[in-house]
């Protein structure tokens, strides 16, 4: 059996976020290390806890881009061009200057 004509998406098994200042406890930055099992992964919490940042970091790891919420993209070739500036400044405030050289997804 072939997969011809079907989409083949990468399977996400683990997400690690290091040195994201947004994720801190008691003044210390904590490492996020989540295993993603088969099935539904639920991400819930109050506003401002970092749910969207978590998802955007995953997208950034796969694509190198964070999509701006207010931009419409009709042509896939335009994605990088239209979202480059937003991506460059997206992590400001989520990662401090001190942690920026050490941050990784």
C-alpha cells in the first residue's frame, strides 16, 4: 500500500523548551519537557500562562516562522516574507536578553 495522494505530517513525540523566560517559577526559569503520546493532547490554562507561546515555539521549530495573527496568507511563497519581522520580535518578552543565546526548542 502506498501513501500516494495522502498527507504525511511529522509525528511530534517530545517538546523541550529551554531558557524561555516566560516559563519561570520563583524567579528561576524552568525547562519545559513534554512527551506527546498518540491521541489528543490537551493544552489548557488561564490567560498569559504561555499556551500560545508553546504552540508557536513548536511551529517555529518546524518552519522557522511564527505566523502573525493579523496577516492573511494566500500564497505559501509569501509566508516567510510576510511573517519574518513578526517572527524576529515574537519571542521578545518571552525570552529575556540574558537567556536569548541559550534558548532552544
